[in-house]
C-alpha cells in the first residue's frame, strides 16, 4: 500500500492563485487516492485485472483504465467496480466548517478529525482510524461504568441517596442517573445549579424550573445538590 501524504495539509498549501490550476491539482489527488484504493482491494480479493474484468463483463483494458490515475473515470463504472468487490464509495462535500455526507451513512460516517488527533495517532504508532475506534471503545466503556456507578449510588442506603429518591417521584434511578451524568459534563459553577434543578422539579439537566422555585426550599435543595456532588466526586 502506498504511503499517502496528508490531504488536508496539501489542500492548505498555496500552489497557485489560478482556479483552474487548483482544480486540476484536486482532481489529480482524487484520482491518485481512488485508484490506489481500487487496486488495493482488488489485490486483497486475490484477483488479477483479467479475472476482475470477467466479473465486470468488460475487457481487461477497461479495468486497467479504471485503475489508472491518469485517466478520467465515470462514477457509474467506479461504483460497479467497487460493488463487484463488495466495497462502497463514501462521498462527502465540505464547505468551510460544514460537512455533508452524500453517500449511504448507515454503516459508516465521515467526520472531520482535528490535527491534534492525527498527531496522537502517530505518537501511538496507530492508524488514525484504529486510534479513533480504540478511543470510542474506551469512552463508551467509561461512560457505561459511570452510569452503573450512579445507579448503584442512587439505589443504596446512603442518607443522601435516600433524600434524592424522595425527590424523584415517579422517575427511576436509571433516568435520574442519565440526567446527573449530563450535569457532570458542565463546568463546576454550572454543575450545582443543574443538579439542583434536576432534584427540584424532575426536569432534565439544563432545563429551567421557573415557576416551581417558589414552591421549594432553595437552600435545602442546594445543600442536597452539594452533598450529592460530593458523593459523585468519590465515584
């Protein structure tokens, strides 16, 4: 597999002010990336150009042309080539900070990755995709662990947990754990008031509880919210 340069870094380099030159460069880079990927998946499938041509119902020369970065490519022909090999073409359009995925994203999603993540992947001697997948798995594991710990605390005989359950009404400990987890993602200044809101009116973290503030003891709620946050800090 050829070692590909950083496409985003290449795009940021000012090669020319001529729009036609810039466009020609983008097209050349796209063909280079695409044809390299096509040859790679064909080789992994253990097929020669001639064998693949038979599956496509075309001459070997047509496959050779498709795999050439120097030739024009029809989208339908590329999609047919990939489909026969059990592969898909993922396409996205980027304008400024907006990214629009034009291809089926049911199984895969194209997203922007900050340069700092690229550097971390290099430092870990991992491909960018592998690094992101490992990070997601670790995050998901920690996220589930926190939710379970919150539920265990809320269902315990701890005096603070008992007070919290009295405020829950019909809401389950699973539901309140989800809201508390959201509150923990806020800044320290916002966190205590967000927890107080959840306890006060059974509203979601961040929602306003105006209209009920006159009916509850604000000081008592803030004290309970502070006690609960101390328990959560131990988690």
